């Protein structure tokens, strides 16, 4: 079982390695998806990948300091890739539908959608997106306690494999 944490803004953080792996998959798909005679044309592919998430321990800002819940859910990556002789582009979303069970029997049901874009050309990549996470917190009897919401945005400019500029900010609302 891995441990996911919410950052200071409440975002369920995916390991940076997962994000880098996603970029690598997108680049690999873009580079190797083209037959040699297709240069000069755009190759367009639709992508849809669904996978289970968890169980993962989550140290959640909204639940209080040190309160750890167990997150389970489903992740879905969907979007479109476009490959040309000058570069590769992806636009789509990564959606996490989840449940977090807490030690006192309370739980949260929610979803997190990240709108993603990625563009890559000879040694320069730009990866960015926006995120909206909405959840409803219930007590052990299923009575609504309140709602959570997190909004965020991020953008990475990558030059020759090195992040040269990074924006990452957000806002959390807890019950």
C-alpha cells in the first residue's frame, strides 16, 4: 500500500514519478506511433485508459492533522494525441472518482478532474493543466457533514529534460 498525501492546498498528490511516466508514455506514443511515410501529415489518435486506484493511505488536510484515511477509486485518462513532423500534442483529462474511508467511520465521496495539455517539440516540452476536486464528507451514519472543493493550476516548461519554469498553485475549501 503506498501513501498519498494532500499538499498544503489539499490536493491528493500523485507521485512526481507518475507524472513523469505519463509524459514519457505520451512522448513514446507520439514518436513511435507514426509510420515513416506519414511525415508531412498529422496523425490523430484517441486515448482512453481506465485503471483502479488504491487502496492508498491518505493524510488529508480537511480531516485534521494526522488523520489518515484509505482511498480507493478509479482513474481514467482520456484525450487526443496529434503528431506532426514538427511535434507532438496531447489534450485531455485525468479523472479520479474516489472514496476515502476514515477511522471513525466517516467517509468522503468525490471526484477530481485534471484538464491536461502537453506539447513537445525538439527538446522543449510544455505540460500543464487545471484541476477541480469536489467531495462530500459523510458521518458514519451517512449524514452529510459538508463539502470539500479544491481548484488548482499547474504548468511546467521543460527544456532538454530539465524543468526550467514551474507554476503550481491552488485553493482548498473544507467543511
